[in-house]
């Protein structure tokens, strides 16, 4: 399977059967949870602007940042209904329909981003995304690995630590993801599920001690103010899945769909160009404001998680073909 076909929106067959557009001259609503001045918020707005420009105004956008249209579950339901047209977020939010997708963010399993990208472009992930379209009527605009999120993950904590042993018992804010919660409990954290926009206040009130975050969002969310110890742990690699209603997407004519895909590709390329520099600038800025930054040895995290994965595999709790695909994509073809 061509890797571009591994994402539901890219395929000649899908384009060939598409109906004439019912969305021309329509206004699309895009919801996201980030502040508009954050790097991701700015890129989402640029995507909207690019679509409007490339479609000559046939599609215009209303952008709703900061969870203005509701939390993840509410917005995903609006995507299904077609009342929200685009929702950019992590691909693992699709696990509510296809639980296997949670494993795309298995903590401390993939060697590096390149390994993760090869896995994400595998036939296995393509099958998962096909199931999402069948079960939920949701497809992805473009290749979610191309939009760089992060570009790496950190933990911001009110308590300083350098080792897994020192981290034991930390109260960690977690998004609603049972695999991630189980992993961090296995690593010794006390996990508490909270909305992203509730995190700052929850740390300041002592409800939780720490939060995992892409480094590029740590400053814009001001997490460093209440959790000033920033630890790079490279928990897993991230991209941005631009989720859309399959019905609305396939109702667009071929030319319009291609223009939207070109807009996504342009913004994804910009994310690749800017994320590293923004991360460096943000780390320096937060340090100047009193935060600390460290890059710790995570070999003990990897070893501890391997124990959990081996136990789950022995119990038959891993998705069929998952570990085989992880291993098969560990090296680049011909490497």
C-alpha cells in the first residue's frame, strides 16, 4: 500500500467517486484548544487563511480557539454531525472508535521520530484509520506525521527530579487516554485526568504536581509559572491530525479537495521549519524567567515500560500485529 494511501483522504479511488461540492461558498468552522497566540494556534489560523486563498474564497473559516466549542468529546461529536468541519488534535483521540489507535502514542517504545513516522505509514495504521471512517465517519486531512508537534515532549513539574526513582508518586495531569494513564501509573506516577485548559489552575492549587506537554506549548500555556522544572523525556513523537467529517470531505469536488490538501501541506512544512527554533527560543525565555530545563537519561523509563509491554503481550492484550509492525519499521527500508 502506498504510504500516502494510508491516510483516508489521499486516494485516487476516493477522489474518483466524489460528488460535486456542496460546500462551495460555505463557511467552515475549525475548533482547537490552543491559545491563538501559541505556535499551534498561529499555524491553525494560517491553515484557514491558506484554504481561503487557494480556493479563491470558496471556503472561508471561523476559527474557535481555547476549547470555545467544547472539550474533545463534544467537538468530535460536532465533527460527526458536520457542524464543525476541522479539528486539529492528536490522532489518539480517535481511539474512542478504534481503541488500537491509542498505541500510536505508546510511551517510550519507538526509537526516534523517524521510526514512529515509518510505523504511522504502515498498512496496520492504514487499517485502523479505515475503521475510524467506517465507525465514526471521520477522516484526516493529509498525513498527520507531516505536521510536527512538539517537536519533543517534556514534563513540567513543581517538584524537581532527575531519575525515575525521584519521580515516584508525582501527581500527573493526564488527558483521557487509558494507555497513557496505565503507562504512567506503571512508571510510578499518580495519574489524574483533567482538561488541558484546567491544568494551570490545577497545578497552582496543588491538585496535581506536573503535566506532560509538547515543549513548544509550555510557554504559551504558562505552565512554567506553576511548574518551573522542565524535564525533556521524549515520551513519544507527535503530529497533528486534522480531523474532518467524511461526508463533508467527500462532498467536495476533486479540485477543492486538492486545494485544501495543498494548504495543509504548506502549513505542515512550515511547522517542520519553525518548531525547532521556537522550542529553543521558548526554553531560553522560560529559563530567563526562573524555570529550569534538563535532559535526563530515560533508559530506566524505557526498561520499565518494556516490562509492561511484555506483560501485556503475554496476556494477549496488545493489538494484533502491533509489535510485529513496530519491529518491522524499526529500520528504514534498505537500512
